[in-house]
C-alpha cells in the first residue's frame, strides 16, 4: 500500500511538473508565432509609413498591430478598435517661424460626439485583454494569482524593435545582440529585427486559472487512482500475507526441531512454490533425522555384538568355564577381526562422506584392473562352487581416468558381496559394454534375490535384507555404501535391480576419456 501511494503521489507530482513546463513552452511557442505575425504586420505598416517613426509617435498603432497579429485574431480577420486612431493625423504640426504652433484643428473634448452605439456584432469576437485579467466572475486562487507587476510584463512590454543595423528603436534594451532575432522583411529585404524575451514563468491570470483547473483535475484523478489502488491492495495484501504468516509459523516450528510440520499450499504462484519447497525441505529433514537416529542405533548394535561376544568368552575363560586353548583364542580373534573390519569400513565411509578420501587418478585400462581382481578372487568363488563367466568386448583396452586402488576396492567389494550371499552351486556373470562414451560394467549373480521394496535401500548405511542376506553371513551392511561413494567420486553411477539369474544385478557406469 505504501508503494502504491508513493507511486501515485510521485506520478501526480511528475505530471504536474511536466504539464507546467509543457504549458510554459507552449505559451512561449504561441508568443513566437505571434511575433512572426507581428513582424509581417510591421513590414506592411513600414511600407505605408516609409520609416519607423510611427513606432515612436503612434503608440496606439503599435498596440493595435500587436492585437491584430495575435494568431486567433489574425485567423478571424479581426481589426482592432485602436485602428481608429490610425486615421487621425499624428504627424507633428509645423512650427511657424516665430516658434509658435498653429492652433489645433482638433475639436474640443466636449464638442466631439459620443458614439455609444459602437458595439461588436453578435457573431464577432470581442477584443482580447492586454492586462491578462481573467473573464468576469473567474479569478484564480490567491496562490495562483499573477505576481506583482505581471500586467506590466505582458507581450508588448517584452518586445524590442531594432533597425537593420541592430540599433534599438523601441522597447527594452537587449544586452545580448548575438542571440537569434526575428527579422522584419519587406520584399525580401531585412528592414529591422524583433527580439522577444521569453517568459520564465506564467504570469497571466487566464493561464494561471487554466493551470489551476488542470492541476485540480490531475489531483482528482490521482485521488481516485489512489483510492482504487487501496481498495484493491487491501484484500490482495491480506491474500498474500496470509500464506506468508503460515510459512513463517511453520519455519519457526521447523527450526525448533519439529520436522513433521507442514505448511498449507493454497496458491499456484511464487508463494505456493515456496510452500511446496518448504514441505519438501521439512520432509528431507525428517528423513535425515530418522536416518541419523537409525544410523546411531545400528552402529551401536553392530559394535555391541562383537564386543558382547568378546566379553562373554573372556569372562568364560576367566571363570574357568572355557579353557584358554588355541580354539578359544581363534574364536576371539575372529570377533576382533570382525570388529576391526567394521571400524575400518565406518572410517572409510565417513572419510568418503567428507570428501577426504585420497584419490590418485590417472589414465588406466579398466579391463586390466577388472580382470586382475576377478582372477585373484576366482579361487574364493570356487570354494562355494560359484560359476564365473566373463564377457569382455573385443576392444581389450578401455581407458578411464580413475584411481586404480579405489577401483580394485570397488570390484573386490562386489565380488565379496556375491560370495557372501549367493547360494552354493550358483553363478556370477560379469559383462562390460561401451555405449555413447560411457562404459557399463554388470555384475549379475544367482539366487537368493532381493525383494523389490528393498532394492532401493541396498546402498543405505548398515542396511541388510534380514530374510536372506543377514548378519550371519558376516556383512555389516556398509560394502555397497562404500561402493556408491567410490563410483560417485569418479563421476559415475551405480544402481541395482533384480537379476535374470535370480539374484542381484549391479550396474556401474563410468565415463570414458
């Protein structure tokens, strides 16, 4: 509302200022046109008189020419009543040799008849006023009345007449004779110049009254526009502020740790989009909080299990329930190795999440690294009678920019995952393909499979499918999470789906050079 009011008031003031300046420019332009017509009238009168003497001797004729040369009067062919004085003899009377003037032949004032019947025809236009006064019954307000002396600063008071050599003949003196003047031309010959001092402000009462009326109209329009804007802005502001207040309240609840809070989406505009994004953020924070709590619980459980076994066996040896022979020590060592493996996996996973894992990338042949890992692990697969099948492209050299050791860790983790969970007499197919500057590596093993609802969770920390791939197989549920971090560090992708062999199908996608 403040912005609307500010814009409306600013527009009103700007339009008022622009109109005042424009009207002043218009008035000066009209006066310049008047001056051009006046120069033509002066040239015609100069032709009749033969000199500029009439300007000094016949002031009424000067005023009459100004009046008749006004653009409106000129268009109507108006002739000033002051022209009557033009028929009288204004030539100076001859002096007698004795220095006395002859008696005037002009009849005395009382003897001259008064013609009160002189009136303009109904269709004619009355002569304009020279004093700038408004029509009867209309006067501008006190603040818009002409300044003192405005009547003495009219059009005829600002005209200066110069001879052809720019010597002042009549009117106020002009200091700068180099400024543009309007020439008075007679048959193509310059017989004089006219100079008009431009007005810096409006001074005539008619003009000020017109400006006042226009300003009142602008003010009325601005008031109506402001009122309409306020009437529209109030409900609109309430409509906009309501979802913002709701969003603010939900934000405070979210910052207080209440991640189940949601805000109502009631619009399809930017506020509605912001509300939807807020709900997505709240859902993400809620999921992350649940994952954090589950992560802490799973870590505690994973660490407590081997520690509890170690503590129970050590206490049994101390109490004499079990003997401290080689078999007991071997059992304790297995639990320590399992605990150490879990701690190492957690350490590597935390480093990977922080981006602190050391990667030394170079241009390597992917087939050589993969084939080396498969050959070294083939004996362990044969212990469970798992058949291994390799399908490499004819192009035995596939160059990628990667860390050799991290790729080995990736492939070994996937091979261990197959050995750990695949049933005996099973099968593992490894296939490599090249598509659109990408290399695809497939690991497809046989049963048991993974339920469809659990496939998307396989890369979560400490997640295991309890029905088949459970803790009894020795896994902590961190292998695939580590594999995902390694692949993403090489700008690749890894995903899982059901294998046509009945087990799990892992797909790795890496960019080629």
